[in-house]
């Protein structure tokens, strides 16, 4: 006999405006508990010291997490010049200093090398795996690692403010897997003055915005009550960057069973990924082929 899952079969997205001082995992666990949800996950970790958008998927919405993870994200952050730290942010120990401070023009010129397709080495204190272990665990033990550079798409990187010689505020829009701390470290090195992240905020991630996010205090206040469901957003938002194809009634029935189903196509090309909707709800996501969607994921909600 199949084991009954604990909790409610609730599905959708909850956008938290994450405060500083708490891990992303702890936020996910708190939201899952508050909604009494059977399943939860998030679309992109934020460091404990960082604030802003933490998009949490509940139930069937977890099947759309990869699409938010792959979406562009916007970060606002301040770099403190003149100091390198163990963690490349203000949480770490200062390991080197410099009296040099860059001019505004030098910063603007240096930023050009950090736009477009770049290669980025993750911070020593990061979640990347090294021979099966997390880099941050090895770093805490004092192990110095030669981490492999990873590709990153930086859509834009601009100066927002220069409050004084020691600091610059930047805004970056980038793709999946970007480390703002690496940008601060590498920019400081390129300018010959060293640098680390003083503070960091994720302004938006895909369709989700920090200013429209929910506070943890609100989640805790409404925990385990029906009032909390007002903060639940449709799982379909996780598919905002994927073409939508309306399914026929017969097609929807077939798709729900995991079989190819007829959809009404517009400008979707053969082989393109798309999602099928029926009566306003997502039925499946998959590959479009000659009038049918061949599902890779099916939604049961």
C-alpha cells in the first residue's frame, strides 16, 4: 500500500523578501511548515547575509523550478574597495589591504570586461563541490582550492552610485550560476585596489520582484491558517518564459496521463519546448511536434 504524504497538496509559488542573517534552506523549511506543504524547493540560493527575492515553489510548482533558475536575475550590491576577505564579502576575515582607490573612469572602463560571456571562478566559500565535498566545508578547514572557472552570461553591469572613494554601488543582470562576490573580488583585483561585497540584494528573479515579496514575519503570523494562501502565486508563473499552447479537451486528458496530446499552436516551431494549458491551468510541459505536445513533465493540480 502506498504511503500517504504528510501535509497539504498545495501548489504554487511564494516569493519571500529574504532578510539578512538566515540561510535560504531555513527560509524554505519555514515556508513549507507554515503552509503545511507536502513538498517545497527554491529557485536559487542567496547567501545568509544577502537580502531580496527568494522564490519558493510548493507542490507541483517544484516542477517549474529549473525555468526560474535559468532565468535572468538582477542584483544590487556595494563593493568595499581596499580590502580582500576570506569569503569575498563582509562576513569574512580581512586577508589583504590596499591604499589604492580607483577613479570613476577607471571603474567604468574595467566593467566592460565583466559583461557578456565571461568565465568566473567561484569564491572559496561557495557551495560548489570539490571531490564530493562542498567548497565552504573545505575552506572552513583551511584548505585552499584551485576552483575551476565557470561560464556566466552578464547581461548588464552598471554603476548606480559612488558615495565615496571606498565604495561603489553596482547593478548586475546575469544568468544562472553567477557569484556577485566573485565580481567584487575580480573587479578589485583588476583595478589594483582589492575589494569585497559589503551588502547584496537580489532585486528580481525571472518574473518575481523583491518589492512584491512577503516578509517572514507575515508568513509566521499566518502560519497554518487559510489566510496564508493569499500569498500563494500560480505555478504557471514559473513558465513565464516558455510559450503557452492551449490544449483541446481531448488533448488535455491525454497529456494528464503522460501521453502526447493535441494543442493549438501559433508561432511555435517543431521541436520547441512549450507548455500546454487547459481552462487556465498548466497541464504539461514538453516538446511541440506537429500539432501535439509530447510531455516531459505533467502537472497534477
